[in-house]
């Protein structure tokens, strides 16, 4: 008797159900279907200045939230006057290298602060420049120089040499000269203000002491007096410009050049100043 194998018909799945069951599935037999990927919402980019190291932040502080918070706390604790001093120093350095015509945004960036913070420290660019003048131009002059120039217990030649050597080294620096020249090119009043307030007084003392030492009268006209003083003062100023701006190197040390100019001035004084009027 023949055995018969009965075929069991496999029920067909509807195309719709098959599509639903296999939609999105691309696994091989025996694999577990991967979880659907959930995209994280993109956060808005941080402001370029948020958390960026500033004039009073430690390096690397912006690399973490805690670092940013610590830096912000440090910034809040920094006294206003100290922060102003830091900004002024950086602003003066920037002005000396790039001139005084820069926009406040570039100045703030050079100082490592936001434009908003810059304006909170200085209400305007003009106010910032005025403070730079007070600190970096006029503020470097030493009032004690006036006193020492008048001290007749010291020979005049030595007084003048000491004064101009100190003036050359302490005040006529590269940065000071560049600020002074850039301010004039920008049409600002830094140079005239400094000359009227400080240099003219120094020239009066120099010529008055030279006249006394030579037994001569002081010129009655202030313009004549100051021009005589400029023959020495201008020579020292131009020496600094040649050495520190023009990079005109010379084997002769500046202190020796200063001494030469002082001696030449004192030799010329008797021929430049009037003789005392005869009494009666």
C-alpha cells in the first residue's frame, strides 16, 4: 500500500500585513532589530565671547562650565580700578602698534573684553584715549625732575646730564614715542597738551638755570626762551626717535650722546642770551 504525503498549504500573508511587519526592518535571521536612532536637538551656538578667556581669566577656564563659572566669579571680584588699569595697559599697547583710529570693537578684542564691558569702563573712545594720555604720556613724567633741575648745589652740567639720561630711559621709550607720534597724525591734542603742560615748564627751568650759570639774563620773550631750550631738548628727543623708531643704530652709547649735547648747549648759551643790563 502506497504511503501518501499530505502537503499542508502555507497560508499566504497579505501584502499589507507583510509590509507593516517588515517596514523599517533590515535584520538578518537571528539578529535583533536595532533601536531607532533618536536625533538630539541641536543647541544654539554659544556666543564667541561667552566663556572666552579675558584679561582676568586663567587659560583653559572656558573649557568647562565650572571653569566659566569660576572665571566669571573672578571677573566679578576684580576691583573696577584694577580692571581699568589692565584695559588701559592693553589699549595703550594696541594704540602704539596700530594707531588711534581703530574702532572700539577692535580695541575691545585687543583688550580681551567685550565691547559692552569696554563701554562700562570708559563711556566713549575719547574718554579711553584721554585716560591713555594721563597714564601713558603725562603720567610717566616725574615731578621730582623739576626739583632736581633747580638744585644749584649740583653743577649745572651734571644736573642736565642726569635729567636727560633719566628722561631718555624712563620716558622716551618706543611705546611712548609711537603713541605721541600717532596722536599727532590723528589730529589729537596729546602732543600740544603735553608740551604746554610739561615740556614748556621744563624748558623754562633749563634756560633759567643756564642763564644763571653763564651770568646772562633770561630772554624777556617766552617764545625766544623756549626755542633756546628746544635746541637741547629737541636734540635728546630726536636721539630717541632715531634709535627707537628709525632703528638707526650707532656704536656710540646714548648716554655719551646726551653728554655731548649738554656740553654743546652750555657752550652756546653765552652767545644766545643777553648780557645783564648795567645798574644805574
